């Protein structure tokens, strides 16, 4: 799954780059089956709060005018807030844009 996300991200990087401290993420697909093999209906599937960073802006400038780079980079798996973000469709694929400060954490 990670390699396909990286391949898709290379195509998106050619057409869209977020500005400043914004991060373009692709949400992980919701689980449609339990560990026991039971199929879940769409209504009972929870909202997916995990995503893969596809592209990130350059960062923000501090009071001195120096560029402060972002701590996340493309390929990182991040935890998203339950609400927020801006939905964007690029090349018929749905993504979300968040400010880096809105992200809750990074999975290692």
C-alpha cells in the first residue's frame, strides 16, 4: 500500500503543491471487514482519522523572516482531527488539506 501511495503522490506533486504550512493528505481507506472476516456496512464504518502525507508546503516564516520548515514530509502517516480540513479533488482523486498545526501526530 505504501508504494502505491508514493506512486500516486508523484503524479499529484506535478499538478498541485500546497503553500506555506499546509499539507495535502490522502485518507487511508476505511476497513470494510473485521478481523474475523465479517463484512461491515457503510453506516457502521467509523470515520478514518489516519492519512498519508502526499505533499507539503515549504513552511512558515518566523518574526525574523527565516523560513521554518515543516516537520512532516511526503510519505509520513499522520493522525487527523475528527473535523476540519479542506477537501480537494485532484485528477479525480479526493484529498484533504490541513495546516501542519492541525495534525495530531505522526506514526513511526
